[in-house]
């Protein structure tokens, strides 16, 4: 490359030199033409001087001829006519000379200017060419210098490579010698190992009746090594996932419930006017959200309970994952069902007169976000369904695709988190715009805040699940190889189930082997122990029944809680509607009276306060504070109705409070009973921990015995190898003695042959 560049640069320098020489020739020619023009200019100036002198002489003669003409007027007209003709001739000649002189001056000036311009251009071009030639020369010098440096460097590298090649040749010779030695050793080892292999094969054929490692179907039934750490880690991870799913389920329930409440009050308040049939249907579907969202938590809870310390947790054994996938599929169907109603509801909000252009843009963004959210849930459900296939259909998903499916699950969770962030941002913008509307009510503001808090909770839950899955993705992929014969895995879910049964049988068998023989117990003591055992089992069954009953009651109480929350909201809406109606009625009937709405106050403090209120009723307007609202009135006839109504409401709520306190006392008594049972269970747990410590001590002793036996095995193996080496040395020495004896026999044969020849010659 340097040589090619050098040639190109040389060619460029030669071309520039030729161009500079041609320009110098042109400059010389221009100088010659300039000199010629200067000579012509000098001759013209000289001619002009001559003409000027002649003109002066003619003018002098004319001046002299004029006085003479005056004196000799009378001399005759012929001489005057002659002088006049000469004057006109001279004038014409002078005019021509003047014009010619002017033209020559103009030509000279133009030629001079053109010459100066050409000379300046040529000088500037010559300067640029000289600078370019200097730059090219500097580049050529640098390239030659660099070329010389590279030549020196290559020569040094060549010398180093020659030295290195010599050393490599020496090493190659040494390697050849070593390879020859290694080939000899390999040959010897091959002979030795072939002999051992034949011996081992004969032993296997004679002693081993059945080989279960030949078929993969039988290998899948082998019980793997028990990895307690792996199982505890998987249970811990499943517990964390359960907590995240519970938070997500709570956020989804709140989101759907508050969305239903928002539909009831915006853009049309159901307490004032009837909402559209579309929103009614949408509200009806949203009211059923708990039946689709709650099973997600239950499915995850069953999956967590299926992961215990005694099982082997891989995709082929997690049968409960199929149930969770089915629950997620039902929730996806619910989202698909409500999506068109949700989009149409947003379109209806955009078409209302209260919707501004900014709010319409936010609604369009939210509609796109809802579509993306449903699509991400469908994508996540697809991958979870694929992960559930190995436990039901072994041919549905290849083992090589497990890691890619898990990676795609993590990507889908991150996508869900991003979409929820967009929804939170767009909904917060929408809420701020709606709060600025003049028609925004306190109910709408509160509902928007509740929806925004549920969306933020959804975003946080999605982010936690995505980060949790990404952090444990490597562990999930690495744990797939846990099973029989490491990476080979299970063949089918049936083989996995059989393997788990074999594992339980093997554990029971090992436990029975390690269990020491108990001493004989007297008959009376055995009967007493049997009664205690029966009572403990009965108490355990009773505790289990009580726990089941308490769980059922808790679920019923939760349902009642949700029902009464909705009832309270409806009552609040009806209360506001009734207050509005009363206010409108009072505005129409009585002018000058003040009517206002106030929040719910506490019950009447005592009877004295009521007496004072009745005493003041005569002189000033009466203000009634009740659960219905605050009403100002002046007539005395309405007092009994209001008091009776307040008494009815008070009695109703007092009865309700008494009922709730009785239920609370019942729950407290049951909690005390459960606390006593838990204390008994904690004592049993302490006893179990003590037995566990004793078992760990026994396990330590057993491990020490195992290590001691391994040490003995290694020592016996070493002694056996030493004996083999001594036997091989002995065989080598025997071979040497045999070779020596053969040589002596050969020499004896040769000597005997010579003696026989001598005898024959004699």
C-alpha cells in the first residue's frame, strides 16, 4: 500500500511540475507581448508629441496669418480662400489624429488592465501551486520516512521471526520425541486397558443380571438425589410470587370496582338520570370481576402448597400450574368481554358536551393502552400455558424450548409494567383535566383518586413481579436440569408421578431401616397411650373442622363487607339525591329561608340538648341534624315527624351495632380458643425441633462414618494399586531374566553347532 501511494504521489508531483513549467512559459509569452505593447505605446506617445508640436506650429502660423489678413484684406480674395481651405484640412487631420490617439489610449489602458489581471491570476495560481507542491513534497517526505521506518520495523520483525522459527524448530523436534514416547505409552496403556476391559466385561456379564441404564424410559423412573436446598429455595420463591400475585389481585379488584363506580356517576350520574344501556351492560360485567380475579390468587396458593420439601419441583411435576393457567385464561376471556364496552364507553365520554379536546386526546390514549394491556395479558397467558404443557402433555413443548419460553415470560412481564406506567400517566392527566371542569363533583374527584391509586398499585405490583422474575430467571433455567440423570429429565408426567411414589417409598424404607428397635411396653401403659393418641387425633380433627368453619365464616364476612360497602355507597347516593330534592322543593315553596346540605353528624348527645333545641324552636328557625342531612325550618308541626324518623334510624343502627358487637365477641372467643390451640401446637413444634436436632446429630455421625469408610476405601485402593505396581515390576524383572536365559541358550546352540561342524570336518 505504501509503494502504491508513493507512486501516485510521484505522478501527481510530476504533473504539477509540468503544469508549473507551462505556466512559466505562458508568463514569459505574456511578458513579451507586454513589452511589445509598451514599445508601441512609446512610439505612439512619440508620434503624439510630434503631432502636438505640429499643431502648435500650425496654431502659431494661424495666429500670425490673422493680423496679416486684416492688413491685406484688400490684397485679394484668392489668398484668403486658400488659407481657409488649408485650415479646414488641418482641422480634419487634427480631429482624426485626436480620435486615433483616444482610441489608442483606450486600447492601451484595456491591455494594461488585462495584463495586470492576468499577471495577478498567474501569480496567485503560481503561489497556490508552489504551496501545493510544498505540501506534496512534505507528504512524500513523510511517506518516505514512514516507509523507511516500516522497512526497518519489518527487518527487525523478520530477524525476530527467524529467531522464533529456530526456537520453534527445536521445540518441534522435542515434541516429535515426546510424541514418540507418548505413542509408546499409549500403546502400552491401550493394551493394559483392553485387558482390564475384557476382565470387567466378563465380570459384568457374569455378575450383573439387569442393566437399567440402557433405556431412557427406565432412567426416568430413577429417584434423583434429594436436594433440600433446591426445594426450600423453590418454596421461598413460590411464596414471594404468591405475595406479589395477591397484591396484583387486590389492585385488579379495586381497579374494576372503582371503574364500575365511575361509570355510574360520569358522564351521567345514575342518581339524577339514567345511564346509557352500554354503560349499564358494562357495569353489569364489571360487577362480576371478583369471580374471575379471585381464582388467580387461589390457583397461585394451590401451586405454592404443592411445592413441599419432599417433592421434586420441575415443570413436569408442577401439575397445579395447569390450574393457574386455566384461571388466567378465564380472566383473559373476561378482559376480552369487557374491552369493547370499555372502548365504547370512552367514545361515549368523548361525544359528550363536557369533553374537551385535551380530555378527548387522553381518552384515545387510554383506549389504546387498554388494548395493549389485554394483548400483553394474552401473550403472558400463552407462555404460561406453554409452561404448563410438560406436566400434562409431554409432547406439547420440547425441553430445549423451556429457557426461551421463560425468557419470553420475563419480557412479557416487563411489557406489562411499561403499559401500566403509560396507563398511570395518561389517567393522572385525565383526572387533573376532569377536576378542572366546572361540573366536576366531589364523588367524581374521589372516584378518580381511587382509580388512580389502584392503577399506581397495579404499576408497582407489575414492576415488582417483573424485577422478581428477571432476578430469578437464571435460577429457573438452571433448576430445569434437576431430576433423574441430570439434563435428560423426565419422559412424561406419568413417569414423574411414578418417580415421586418411588421416592416416598424409598424415604419410608430408609426411615424404617434407620429406626431403632423399641423396647416392649406394658399392656396398661399401651392402653393409656392409645387413649391419649385417640384424644389427640380427635382434638386435631376438631381443630381442623374449626379452622375450616372459621375460613368459611371469614369468606362470608368478606362478601358481606363488600356487599355493605356497595350498600353504603348506594345509600350515600340516595341521601344526596334526597337532600337535593328537598332543597329544590324548599326553594320553590318558601322564599327567604336558607336551605343547605351538611355532612352526617354524630347521634344526639343527651336529652337535655334536645330540650334546649325544642325551647329555642319558638323564637328562631329549627335546624335538624340527622343521618338524612341538615334542614332549616320554621314550622312547629314538623318536629314530631323528624324526631320519629331520627328515632327509627337511631334504633336501626343501634340494633346493627349490637349485632356486630355480638359477632365481634364471638370472633374474640374463637380467637382465644385458637390462641390456646396454637400454644399447644407451638409446644408440639418445640418437641419436633428437639427431635430434629437429635436426628441431625445422628446424621452427622452417619456422615462421619461414611467419610471414614471412604477413607478406608481409598487406602485399600492405594494398597491394591501398589501391589499391582509391584507385580508389574516383578513381571518385568522376570521378562528380563527370561530374555537373558534365551540369549544364553542361543549362544549355547551356536557353540554346539560349531563343535558339530568341527567334528564333521575331522
